[in-house]
C-alpha cells in the first residue's frame, strides 16, 4: 500500500556541506499491517514521515501510495491520498484546534471529503465514532480544553479514523501520556487496527510500545535502517549491534533484571 | 500464625529490616496553594524518611504531587503553603530562615531537574557555573575551579579541563545533564533530589547517566531521591520505592518487593499497564479513567473511581496507613486494620 522506495535526503549544513538525514530508506506498509519504526532523537523519524506524506521531496528514490507517486499525483489522487492516509500526532494539546467543538473536530473530515452531506448524518457518524473510542454523546458540544490528555488523544484518533482511512501514521502517539492512560490508547489503536484492518505506521522512540503494537519493526540509526524484520526477529534475535545496544538500554520494570544488567555493565571494561 | 510463617524465603520482615540512619524525615507534610477561588491541597499528609546513602524513588503520574513535594523539601516554591515537619539531619527545614535554607541547598542538599538547558545559564562557562556554589561560599577562585574539574572528571566528562571554558550550547543533552549533576554535587551534599533527570534523554544516554549516579551515590554514600513517572528506571536504581497518587503516598516498600508483590490496586494496575520490551503480551491491562486534578479529588480513597476492588466504604472513608506482612506501607481498605 505505502511504499517507501530507496529514498535519501540531505540538508545543507553550511559552508557548502550537506548533512545526510536519510540514507537509502526502504519501508513498506501493507493493508492491515502494523509497522513500527524505532529510532532515537535525530535519527530521521520525522523526515521519513514528511517524505511519506509528500511534504518533503526526497533527493532520490520515491514514495508511492497504491502505486501512485505521492509527489507527482493528480488532483484526484491527492484527494484520495488525503482521505486514505491519516495522522495522529504526539501532542494532543497542540493537534486539536481549541476553538472547535468535538463534534466539529471529529466531523470535519466527513464534511471535507463529502462523505456525509447532512448535519444529521455527520452527527450520527461522529457519535458512533466517539463510542468506539470510549467517549459519550455528551462530549459533542465540548471543547478540547475540557478533556484530559488521554481523552484528547482519543478524540484525535476518532478524528483520524472516522473517514475510514486505510493507513494511519502515528508519530509518538502515547509518549506525552501518563503511564496509566498510555495503555488505554495503545489498546484502542490495537482494536481499531483489528476491527478496520487499518495499516499502521507507528513511529516511536519507545521500544516497549513498538514491541507491543507492531508485528514488523524497522530500526533507524542516523538515517539508515540497520535492522528490519518481524517483531520476534528484531526483539528476540537482534542481528545489528545498534539494535542490541538499544534493547539492552531499555529500562525493564523488574529490579532483578535491572540490577543484573548494571552488574554486567560494570564488569565490562 | 506469626509473620515469619507467611513470608517466603529471603524476605526479612519489615520490623527486623536494617534501616540506615535517617537523614531526611518528613512528617505529615501537606502542601496547599491558594488560587483565586479556593485553597487547593496539592499534597496531603505525606510522611517518609530517607536514610544516609539510601536511594529512594518517588513514582507518580502528572499532577500526583511528586515534583511539588521535591520542591517543598528544598523550599523552592514560595507560592505554596507548607505544613507538617521536614527534618534534615536533625534540623527543622520549615523553620529555617531564608538565608539558612539557602546555605542548606548548596552544601547539604542538591537538586537536578528534567531539562538541563533551563538549569544552565547560556552566557556563563561550564566551569564558572559548576564552581558557582563554592564561590558563593567564599572558596577561592582557584580552588573552586579545581573542585569543579574534579567533579566533572568524576562524572566522566571527557577532556573536562579543556571544556571548563566551553558554553552549554557546545554540549549534547547527556553532557549537559552531567554538568547540571556536577553543579548539584560539587558542594558534596548528603542528599540529591533528582526530578525526572533522564526523561528528556535517549535510552542509551539515560542508562549512562543513571549508571554514573548509581556509582557516585555508592562511592560518596550520597542519598538520592529520584522522582519519576518511569517504573523501568526505578527498578534498576532504587532501594526503596514510594508510589504517589493524587497527593498521597499510597504504597511504599523495598524495590524488589514492590515490583514482585505490589499491594495497592493502583501499583498493581500501573505495573500491568506498562508495556515491556522483553516480553510480548496480547493485551495490556489498563486502568480506566484518568488521574484527578488536585482541585477535584474524589472523596474517601482518591483512587476509588478507577479501582476494580472498590467497596462501599472506599468512596466515603479515607484509608489509613497499614503495614502488610510483606512490609508494604499501604493506604487501601483492602488491607485495613479496621
């Protein structure tokens, strides 16, 4: 469905030099597949998202959606792309317009893409969608400010999913949430994916969350994908030294594991 | 049936456990803030102790009161009203004058925050910033510089001697956090309060900083109060863990026991809600709802609206503190002594 085909991107770094940000990235997301892209800050995660959406033009390689180049699509294809591919951002406090009610926020896509032309039809779809993300009808007339971070992220997911996209791109969707609320949103994304056979490109720095949600995982190190495989391959038998180093450094909520690891590190030269 | 028969092998009953000599003792600390409309209680009747050289974690979600508590111990927030008692090495911190408290801060207690860039002055060299607390205390320029260098070396900042004259923007995030740690540690305090010190860092850098902190705390027998939302880093670092929810400490125990045998439904829920990078599970257990805002706390046990085990009394009666056979100090009616 989404094909990222050997894209590279560099940016000017002053004095005529260029910094390589993405180096020959190959990544596909098929229908109903959940793909995790893991990387530390500065590894190029956001640039990949920008390229995938056609917001940044890669220096070489191409990104296509259902076989159509996202940079060279016709007006008709662009509209379809914008309906099929939706985004969920990291910060639910910044991604929802504070002046719009929940009904307007969630219903906007239906209006823009002319999926429901009557107000009553839109309302019905919005209510149904809100129920799917665990919010009641009383939310309709309220504004984002009266919701907690976790609820806002549900609203953002409802807004993205209401027009039945085929691909959801999630950029660190739970990293700003409290621990007890994170699990709710992770479970919600998991349910949505199964029920609607959504493809998900899940971009995050948190390996534990990626392991939980994605069946295919790619590890990004300074603009290169150094490891790419099934969840079991990447997490249980990592091949690349960088993946192993990352996995060793993820804190595990178990004091026995934590202490054993520290002892191991201190014993090493 | 005696307590010893309930306990499994290798677990020492709470009352027999050797506790290090108390360095910090907090008794019934409450923190209130006056807003335009009302008086809001941010932290409610919190009591705990930290021994010399002990590493204690205070875990909680946003709004639980963990950072406010940390600031209160250092008396850093003048807008809140503190009541209760905070004793540090026998001195009552809440009755010290401002200048006495300022002296405590540099010399006996140090603090680091999440964002190193906001703790550093961009226009001052690293060397001058680390040496500043010593200079204020009248240490000579030369000696202060030497001690700043020593502490940067101790924190394994490479080529520290050359970098004393660098500015914060020349450092990476992890290095900046080491500089901030150096500032807190140069006065050789007995207690370091670290408020989310590694939250902004990548995992490998986080691990490095925590290892350094672990090493220094052992070498200097420095007590550390680690404040965080991340149960993962707590597990590898702390000797003892306190879990805070909505302004109260709901559970406290030795780290090994708290993770192996969590008692409070909130602690259990939290541990089950955290995805792990080392095992695959089908579905995470989640805690319904969200933590309450400090001004809108439910009555009785503040966790009751989200609790699977809530009973009739939970919504009206605030649970007192009980010590379970496993030594957990817990505030929950499930363990109520009546």
